C-alpha cells in the first residue's frame, strides 16, 4: 500500500512538473509575440482574485477626446471674445467717424461765417473810406503839399495812396515831389528805418510805386 501511494506521488509530481513546463513555454511564446503584457497579466490576476479589471485603456482612449473637446471650447470662447472686441472696435470707429464729420461741418460753418464777417467788414471799411474821401478831399485840395503829407502820414500806405488818387493829378504830383525833395521828410519818408527787414524800401518809394499802379 505504501509503495502504491509513493508511486502516485511520483506520478503527480511528474505531471505537475510537465504542466508547469508547458505553462512556462506558453507564457514565453505569448510574451515573445507581444500578446502577453504586464497589464494583461495584472488584469488576469485581478480576475482570478474576483475583482473587476480596471479600464485604463478606455480612460486613456477617452482622455485625448476630452482634451480635444476642452481645447475646442477654449478656442470657441476666445473666438467669441475676439468677435466682441471687433464689434466694439467697429462701433468706436463709427462713433469717431461721426464725430469727425460733425466737427468738419461745424468748421465749414464757422469758416463760412468768418468769411461773411470779413466781407461785411471790408464793405464797411470801403464805405467808411468813401465817406472819408468825400469829406477830406476838398480840404486837402486847398492845402499845400506839406500840409497834405502831415495829415496823411499817420495812416497806412494804402490810405495815403487812395487819397492821392482822389486829388487832382497836379495836386498829387506836388505831394509826391515834396516827399522826394522836402528836407523835413528826409528822415521819415526817404530813409529806411534801422529796425526794418533787409531789402526794405523807403516809404516815399513805396508810395510812389503804389500810386503808379493801376487802381
């Protein structure tokens, strides 16, 4: 009986060793072909222990999709913000354009009013000049040349020449001759002031040239 049991033990040991050798061979073949990985071994071990296998591969597969969705949402938000900024910029540009057009209109209106005022002032000045000529020419005609110069010298050159043209030609010639030769007019009419710009002409010369121009 003991011999029979010993034989059974030997047979069992031989079968177990053979099974282990076959299993090792199978594992080696699977590992060499890439069919057997650490993750699969761990999953099989967990299954033998009665635990549900984890799904890292599924999670790994889902993660890129989730990251892509999150990037799309970020890009969409940024696109919306950019669109809002563009709309605000367009609104601001339109407001600035409207303000500029309003300023242009006001400036044009102000220039028109200024031109009208200047025209009215010139008309008033011309009317005043005509009245002045009508009142002073008879008086100047009875005075000598020096007296005429004394009355007209404080005005500008245009006023001086305007009165000379209103006088009789002979009287105007006397006045111009006095400006050219009378010693009392040397300093004021025949010399250029020290503070005058370079190239300035004596006042007597300017009056004579202006008088000789066509009215």
